[in-house]
């Protein structure tokens, strides 16, 4: 990355233009996606409610090698987790070195044209703290018949900074059956080609949204002109050959919620602050839950606080990095803002939040699309205590008394002492009235079943 920093602006622009051309060329070589018909449904070991969603697992890093006639540009995630990052970086460098070798041997064969290597990663979040990284590189020169693909999939455990090993993902005692299922179904689809898989192919198999996905380099089984192939086998076909124990960590049991009792979610914005733990104490005394929508920029001084909030079973969720109005930002800026906030929360609690409350409750289609892209849902409120305005215990208590209904989401701010005092009165009163005080996640699952990324909820 140092050579990148030393580049002059004009050189950078020149290179950027070249990179864009490279990406455009790569983009026209489309993926063929073979979606295989499901066979007899088999009970799957993985909880399909928690399907992987595209999620940026960190900021991005890049690596460039420019030798005039050879140009490599690799973009990959920078999770700031040393083991995961060094593994990704090692694969990236390996792939790039192999591409560079291709280039050197093409020179030996008399090739004098330009060669390039473009590499990018797609990342997905499977469940809290578990993700998939797909590394996808393409080497191109002017004498080879077709570009050359470099694929690799990694399943990562962000909570423990480690790569998830194959035996944790698949039942390897039945490895042959698993590979045969993929081969057989691919053969059904392409009877004229023979696909023969072995353990090394797991390197390019990933647990993705629609099923187990195998990426095959162009030219391996089909003519290179067909491009790379991706074979997706639905989970119903794979059945319990997937163990994926880490993937079930988020499998939540909501059965403790009494369907005959009223529910309500108390939410606290703009923290964390010195009052946050006092609120948690009040809630805990009454066996009640709450959710905290925090500002990313505040988190670094309150790691211990948020860890305790999370340990108590309460939710720590995003409220943007610095309370900017998201409707005034571009989609990329919103994604970046939410991502930074999510990663800060993750570092404090070990959990990647699935919900955001946009500052001022303001949203538009761009905000919703950005949230959809990163797999999070928006949560506003339908009872506003205006605690920030009144800073008056009686009026906060009165507003809740007047507006509380079954299924409500109530807005407070955990940055005022008056709010803590009001909560001391409100919580026991709601409990007395027969309410179950839930987290936002519990309330939404209770009311809506599945929670949809990009959708706005306010009750
Ligand atoms: Zn706010």
C-alpha cells in the first residue's frame, strides 16, 4: 500500500481510468448461474431464517503492482482483526504472485502486450459475527485465449478473529456424498460435461443466500468463452451435510414471550453516556429489557458500558456515527457511516447490529436501499416522550401514561438525568399494567415474524 501513497494525483487518475476499464471488461464476462431444482426436502441443520446478507466486514484495503506492462489492482476487506486480515492478505498476495508468474512466462513466450490482474472481494454476514469472504481475481493478457480466474471462499468468525475450519461447516465423514450431490445435480444440468470434485474444491464453495455455491473457473469444464460458472445447490438438497454450527448461534428462541401479554419496547438514543448503566440497573431490577441506539463516535469512551449492556441481554444498535441527517448523504456515505458504527459496536459487544435508527427518524428511498444493501432494518418509534425537550420527569411520565399501547416503541434519550428519574417511575408502572418490556428485536419478531432488511418499523 506504500507504493499507492507515493503516487501523484495525475498518475492516480490515469491508473483509476485504467482500473475502471479493467472492471468494465471483467463485468461484461458474465457469470452463469445454474440454479438446481431441489430434490426431496431434507431437514437442514442450518437455520434458514438467518440467511447470509451482503455486509461489508470492514473498511477496504488495496494492493497495487504497476510495472508498466503489467498492472495489478487488488481490493480486499480490512477488518482490523489480525488473523483474519493476514489470512485474506496472504491469499490476495498469493493470487497476485501467481498472476504475475503468468505474465512473466507470457513474456518468455514472446508476448509483448500489456497484462493485468484485477481482484475484488464480496463479503456476506451470515449471523452475528460470522461472515463469508469471496475472493475473485482475473488475470488478462493479450495472447492467452481467455482470462484466468482465481477464486477463494473463506468463512470467518469475527467474534474470535479466526477462519472457520471445514469440519465446523460440513459433515466431512460424508464428504464424498456432499461432493457427489453437487456433481450429480450439475451433471443433470449439463449432461455433456463431467464435473469431478475433491476436497480442494471446498476452497471455492461458500454458504450463501440461496444455498451452497461453488465457483468454477472459466475453461475448466465448459469452453472459456462461457465465462466462470457458479453452481448453487439449495439447502434442502444438501440437508444435514451442512453442520455449520457457528451459523446457528443467532438462532433465537422467542418462545419465552407470552403471547397473551401486552408488549412494549423502550428505546434510548444518542448515548452511550454516563447515565446508560443507571438505566440498565433500573430495567434489570424490574426484569425489563431495553434497546440502546448509540452514536458510533461516542463508543470509544464507553466500551465497558456497552459490554455490560450487551451482557445484561439488552440491545446495542446503531444511530449513525455522528448524528448527521442520513437523507442528506449519498448511498455510499450512508453505507460507510452505518458500517463504521456497526464495526464500533461490534468491537465493544462482539455483535454486529441488525437495526439502525436514523437520526431525527428521517429516511428516504436512498437510506432504505443503503440499509437493505448492508442487511439492516430501520426502527423508528410511535411514542415520543420528548424527554430531550421537556427535561421534566412529570411530563415524560405523563406522555408514556397517555400513549403506551400494546406493541409500542417508545423513544427516550439516555443522556439526561431526568430521563433516568422518569424511567424509575415508568418501568414499574408498565410492569404493573401487565406489559412485557422487550428489546426491539424481540418486539419486532413477536409482531412481524421475519424482520426484513431495508424495511422501516415503528411498532
Ligand atoms: Zn438522536
